[in-house]
């Protein structure tokens, strides 16, 4: 690149300056230096030209450093603002994910109520079967024993299904407890990370996102368990249909023994209804836990904003 040769006047002296910059830029610089020298000479006449030049250079350097600090401060503030906006956006995304999770839990709650209604319907069907059996009782003792054996097998199957459901509920409860401990540990770590720089805060947010994904996976797993229970209920419906097809085999049972048998079935259905109510309470408990965790995230945001305010001060 061709250099420019420019003549400038500083403190009454002419200087030839060779520069890569354009003429206007060089003249502006020379005018600034000339103005500094003239200002210093106006304040005192006892300084020699060398001292005047040094003081002028110091004044110019002082202005440059202050201007540079202002720019750097502005960049730091902008960087912090960008980091805050990014974190607010990530926290908003986390809140949305938690709301989605809450919606998923509400859907699961609706499924539990649906299953409860189905059980009630099946109880009514059993009562109808009981009424039909009472109208057609004419069998001998051997056929009654076979019928009771079939009913006993069905009761055992029902007990096995209930035990399996209890195991699944205990498993989900343990998973929730583990996730709560993990979240508490992560929140404690976050309080320590607030004292570090912005890069550590970003890493913390990534950790929270991973935890949210893990919770979503747990909710999906719970939905799979509910689908499994629903399939089990469908199997129960098929078994009841089979009982209806075989009702001719129960018409010959004695009145007293058949009533005792249905009394046992009614007790088993009452137990099933109690278990479904307990499962419903556990689902609402999980929902309240998620709400509490959302409030904890909001508190973390407030602490972070307070930390930024203190840091800027």
C-alpha cells in the first residue's frame, strides 16, 4: 500500500508525516496534539518545549486510556447482559418443559380416573352376573366346586395384577426420590457456581437441561407403566367376557355358596378401588413435587439476578 506524505503544523512548526492513514485522519491527530500543547502553554509559561511535549503526550494518553476503559466497560456490560438474556431464555425453556411435564402428569391422572371408572363398570357387570346367577341356580355340588375353582383362579390372577401394580408404584416412588436427591444436589452445586464466572453458570444450565430430560424420561416410563396396567385391565375384560360365556356352568350352584363367593369378589374389588385411590394420591403428590421444583428454579433465577446486581456494583 502506498504511503501518504502530509504536512502538518504543531505549535507553529511544520512537520512532514508519512502515514498509511488518509490526510484527514492525520490532520485531526495533529490538531489534537497542537491543541494540547497550546492549552498547556496557556496555563504556564515556565515549562520548556520538551516538558510541554511530555505533558501533552501524557494528557493524550490519559484521554485514550479513559476512552479505552469506557469501551471495555461497555463490552463487559454487554457481555453480562447477553449472558443474562441467554440464561433467562434457557430458564424460560426449562419452565416450559416443566409445564409440559405437568401437563403429562395431568394426562396420567386422567388415565387413572379412567381406569377407576372402568373398575366401577366391571363391578356393576359382576353384580349383574350375580343377579343372573341367582335366577338360574340349579346345579349339583361337583359343578359348583368347578365354578368356585375358576373364580379362585381369577382371584389369584387379580391379586397378582394388584401386587405387580404396587411394585410399579413403589418403583416410581423410588425413582422420584432419587430424582429429588439429584435435583437437590444440583441446586446446592448451583449456589456455589454463582460465585464463579459466566462460563460456569452456562455449564450449570446445561446440567439442569439434562436433569429435565431425565425427568421427562421418568414420566415417559410412568406412562408406559400406566399403559401396561391398562393392557392388564383389557385382559381382565376378556376374562370377564369368558366368565359370561361360561355362565351356564354356574347356573346349578347353590344359593348360599354362590353368595359367599360373590361376597369374596366384592371384597377384592373394594380393595382394588382403594389401591386405585392410593395411586391417584401418589400422582397428585408427584404433581405438587414438580410445582415445588419450578418454584426452586424461580428462586435460583432471583439469586442469580441479585448476584449480577452485586457483581455490577
